[in-house]
């Protein structure tokens, strides 16, 4: 019987390398894997459904799923990252702690992007600084078209920045006071620093308090594929788990360093001591609190039309994971 041929778009992660190399293959599926940047993947999948399966922004998926669009996720999360390190401030902006952000001008490439949703949620929940207390500037960074359109609550002030501007440069020049975004700006160290210089300590404390390792991206399928091939989500999920397990084994290999980090083994062992043997967990059970927190943030921030439930967000056949 011929395998089901599918195109899968994803970033270049160690957790998916075994799929890319063919070492791990989902049962009954032949994957054509495209390695692309996240912005391109999200736009092409969100607007045009160009792929059968793809990595996808969790916040954007929550918005689109809440609107009834025909995408469905499996509980696989190729990108997770703490985001306290992604709040950048101008050296002359007078911002030394989160409360100093009140009344300040804050740049963000896309207001709905997952990193920004997490940052705003953390600032409000952990430090009492609400989104409405800042003036937001969206755009720059070469962004021409957003992958999803949103209407924000009236109390949130948002202005647009031309796509040819760089928000980090605007912070350095004093045109903005702060910048939040997934990528460190080129102006970092040149009039721009971090709100939390010792971000590793702050992020670790956040994890120890909440147990949350923020999820950035999930994996989505075109919904008609699940209807046509009910076995497909489980096959893909199992393969993603196997590929991740292979990456873990390599990371802990003491014979030679897999990465260009001299203390890779020390980092791996310290992470294991804090987060256990599976720091990037898949499945619903281990990620329920994190996913529900993000779903709550997208609703509270006026992005999703309602607070989505776990049952709505993930394919039914994998709710036991």
C-alpha cells in the first residue's frame, strides 16, 4: 500500500532532525520536509494553506481556531522559550524594572505574535503592568503583511510603524522606549539593553514558581486530512516523540560535543536537574497549564474571540497524551 505523501514545513530544530534525515519516519506517511523561517511558514500556512502539516504560532493558531478556520493542532510543540530575555529597553529611557514601563512607548513587530502575548501576560500577572498602560507601536522589521488581522480592545493604544524601520534602532535613538520581540535587535549593546540583564536567573525563578516553559509554536494539519485519515495524527505524534528522544540521546552523548557549546554537557545536566528528563514535553497532560495560560492570555488581550479549551484546540484522538 502506498504511503500518504505530505508536505511538512518546519524550522531547523535538533528535535526534528531525525525526521528530516529519515532516521525516524511516521508510519504510513512519506514526509517532504521544507525547512523555512517561522514568519514565512506562518504566513503561507495561515493565509493560503500551502502545506499539509506545518509548525505554527500558538497564539495565531488560537486566534484562527477560535474563528473556526479549518486547521487543527496535534500536541507537539517544536519551539518553547522563556521570554523575559526578549524585553529590550533604551539606556536613556529610565526603565529599570517592569513598573517603569507604564506610560512608555513599546515597539513590537506583530502585536499578536506569541512571544509578545507571553511577555504581556507575564508583565501583567507577575508584575502588575497591564498592556493598556503602555503605548504600543507595531511594525518595522521588514514586516509588510500580517498573517492574521485582529481588532484590539479600545483601551489598548496601538500605532503603526513603517515596515522599513527597525524597532531596536528606534529605541536606541529615543523614538521608542522599549522593544519586545523574538529576535535580539541589532542595536543591542548600542544604546539598547535588557530589562532583565540577569534573565537566566529571572526565567528560572519564573519556572520554579509556575512550572511554565512558554510554548511558542505547535504543529497543525489541514483539518480535512484528519477527517480523511483518522490514523494520521497518532502516526505523526509518535514520530515527533521518537525524533525528540533521539535528539536528547545525542545531547547527552559524552563522546563528542554535538553543538558548539563547550559546556554542553553541563548545561544538559543542569537543565535535567531542574526540568526532568523531558524538558520539551509533548502531549496534553504535561502541557495543559501552559496551553491554558496562553489561551487565557490571547482572550484577555483581545486577540481570540473567546477563551479556547484544550478540547477545542487539539485533535480528539490525541487527548489521551
